[in-house]
C-alpha cells in the first residue's frame, strides 16, 4: 500500500479555529492514485470519511471524527493562453491566495477581489467563495472531481457545478471530491471597485483608476484590518448573509433605514449578517469564556485560547436565537461542522 494511514491524529492544529478532537484515522493524499487507493481502503473498512483542505472554514467537534480524515495535498498550476484570455488550472491542494497572487503578478484580471481569502483551491470551488462584489463561479470554466461511487474522475462544466450563494454540486454531494479546476481570466482590465469598502479605500487614497496590483493590495489591506490575527483562532465569517424577498426587505428598511443590503437573484435581497449581529443583536465583542465575537466584526467568532467546540457552537446558537427573536430572520452557518453524523 502506497498510502500511509495514521491513527488517532490531533486535528485542531489543522484548522484556523484551533478546536476539536482527534481523527480515528488520517491520510494525506498527493495524487489521484492516492485518493483511489484510500477509497478502496475505506470501502473495505466501511467507515465514514471527511475531506479536509486548509481548515479555514471547518469546525471540528470535541469528540473528533470516528472515521478517516483525508487531507488533500494535490498541487500544481498550469496556464493555457490566447491573445486576450488565459485559462488557469490549479489543483485542490494549492493555497487559494497563492493562486490569486500569481495571476495578479501575471497581470490577469478577474479574481483580484477574492484576494486573501484563506483556504485551498478545492474549498474555493466547493464553497463558491465570494467577496467585495465577486464570486469564483463567474470565472470557472470547469471543475474535475473524483466520484467515490464510480471511482472515476468527472469533469463538470460551469453550469453543471450548480453554483449558488456559498453552494455547489460538490458541497451537496460529498461523494464528489474536487481535484482541480480551471478559471478563465482576462488580460483586458475590468475594474470592480464599486463595493463599499473598496470604493471608500480608493477615495481616501485619491486613486481614480487603480492598477490590478493596487486593487489586490486594497483588498488585502481591508481584509487584514477586519480579520483576527494570531493568537486568536477563527473560522472567518461564521454565518451566511440571509436572503429575503423584496417585499420583506421593504418592511425591514422601514424599521432599519441604515440596514446594509446587496441585490440578489430572482427578486430577492441579500442582507448583511454582520449588520444584523452588530447593530440589531449587539454582539460585537461579546465573550463567553474563551469563545467570543471579534471586537471589529460581529460576523466572526473567535477562540481566545482554550475554547471548546461546544462553547463556540453554544455562542453561535445564542446569536442566531437573538436575531430570530428580534426580526424573525434565521441565520445559517457558513462554517462546515466536521462530525461523524455528516
């Protein structure tokens, strides 16, 4: 057997929240052959599995995972160029921001607004990551995934990926494990700087027509200012922005004239969860032992040092309940919970 199956491996150090128990079994895969061999072993043992990337959007429960955790470490980046467009193909184990940094350095436009989002390329496609007015699905040409049912690699074109707000066919079908994906980028400038924070940044810098690198630097600066840094543990934005009907939004804006919102599809409006938690819930900076809400951003839960997963979850439930009781909107977690029940 080429793969190395480890036992009783501590997982909390592999996530940015730094909580949780151990994996009963653990394996690192660096090739598709490794993955195929791993699933032959899984089928023989009849145990559950969980695929772990960068651990930036994952909460591991205190009792760990009574199955096998697969650490995706497939790496590699390739480029196919035409006169105006470039197709970037990256494997799931590449750091997402390293890919963004590389394409910006090559003067390729498209994903610069997605700079400094933590995690791996595989997770970017699974979650359909988005920030500052852009989503990765806008640029995806195709994604290849390993089907654990058929033990074959499948290629999914953009519309077959069924991308939605922090959704994809891969997120809803865990038997499809992302291997790599292709993103179409352009050499033709296409600035997207109308998002509030980005627009404000360039106004303060008195820059009317920023370069590609200036846009990346702006996004990196904004995210750095907002995001916690070590020793605080965090999984980033803990909740999704809720989506409501236009009719519901009109009633909300009458009661809360300054509510932050963004246009969404099919006559719906996306409401800022950060606004709800901060201005309506009053959660910014609240602490329950070592589990807390970040003092600069109410959407972010943090581990001040020795929090348990149970304490993080209880705090999140308390936050959700308060918003539901006050305005009848139910927040949904963006963070993925790792447990044997999945």
